[in-house]
């Protein structure tokens, strides 16, 4: 079967993918987080999500929307995961999804960008800015365009009503207030 060549464009010296709607590939995308637990750090991720990247004529014309199922949280420790799903944190029975909707994209030099958006957790919406890197694009196995990017930010979980904590006898608290969100994306053009 002959494949049609996929043609990209150049933007400020960087090859960017053709415009269109790109869907997140769940097998190659990670919606992860890192939080302090006493002296160490705990890594976790959400395994069920959907999302699209609308690639515009320029990066500034692009948009991102992601919906994450809160019950899909995992830190690979069942007792901790159950606590994170409880009313002390995500309260998944009342809040089955969290969402991110971009409001602005800014190219900041080379392959770096900033992504502003509204992050909604527990029905509380707050603005966040993610720092990102466009990792590249090319044809997938079917010859359609695909892209890859990384993005991260740090949030204060208490801004979204997740205030539970416990004092530690030696000083400090059991769980840190700051949570690093770390996203690795592969997305394929659809339609």
C-alpha cells in the first residue's frame, strides 16, 4: 500500500505538524504527578483519559482539551490510592473527572512553549501555566501525522480543596502541599 507523504511547516525555525485535530494516544501518553510524602517523593499517574490537540496555523492558534477519570489514579499502592480517591483528596464519587482546557499557547524559543489553561478538580477551576517542549512530529504507521510533547507545572493541591494532612512527630507534615504535574504526550491526527 502506497503512503502519501505528510508535509509539515516551519515556524520560527522549527518543523511543526500540519493543522488538524490530534487525539492523545493512551498507550503512549502519561498523565503523571509527583508529591512529597514525608522525606521522599511519591510518583503516580492517571491511566484513563481522553484529549485532543487542535493544531492551528501557528502554535498560538492551537488548543488543548483533556478529560481525566479520577478513579484511574494509581501510585501502585492500593491503600494510598484508595485514600487519594476518598473525600480527603479527589472525592471520586462526587467528582468523576478532572479537566484541562487551554486558554493560550506561547512559543518561547526553539522547541519550548508555555500553555495557559483552566484546570478543574473537584468542580474548582483555577488557572495554571505549563512549561513545555515540543519533541517533534512525523508520520505514524499509517502515514498520518503524529506529534510528541512534554509539559509540566507545579500546583498547590489546597487551591482545589484537597487540604487533608497529618502532622509528623519529628516535625512537618505527611503530605506536601505542592504537586508536580508531568505530562508526556503522543497524539495522532484524526479525520
